C-alpha cells in the first residue's frame, strides 16, 4: 500500500501502477474478434465446392446476358451462408436439406448448384469419418 496526497491508503495493483493504460484500447473494446478467416477455417479441398458454387450461376449469368443475375445473387448468398456454418454436423444437415431444393428449383439455377452441394457433402462426410477413425470411435476392442 502507498499513501496518496490526502494521507489515505491506496492499494497498489499487482500488474502495474494505478492509472496505467490497459493493453486493450477503448476503441477496440466494442470490436468483434474474428478468430479465424474463411481461408484458415477450411482446407484446400473446400475450394472445389466453392468454385462450383460460384461458377454454376456465373455461367448462367453469362449465357443469359445478365438476366439470371438476381437468381445468381440469391444462390451466392445461400452458398456464403453455408460457408459461414462452422459446425460440420450442422453444415451436413443444411447441405442435405438443400439438395432437394436444388432439384426443385431447376429452372432457377438449382441444378447448377447441385454439383457444389454434392461436393461439399462428400468432403464433409469424408472428413467426419476420418476424424472418427483417428479418435478410436470405431475401435472393435472397446465394449
């Protein structure tokens, strides 16, 4: 403890002097912290469904001379929303649920998104089975 100008006792801080600026500036307090970028979250195998999801509607935009642009923007938004899902189980469920939608919306470009959805589903399912195998979940010696 130390004394202030009026004679009162002021406790000292363990990690520095009173009045010292904290390491987090006030400007950064309200900023959201992003732990990982999209490129850091997904491996290189995920580039295949991402390219297919972009290329399918892009081809239709080019063929229709821009007439398909509103539908393409919609499909690209759906692809971005799926890409933001970090939970593999939820992404598998969402991708599986969207496959019938892709077939039903054939005239709105759904069939052009189907290869991207299939590729994403295969990659996610394959990654899940490899993870389960590496953790010993399928070990036959365990009861």
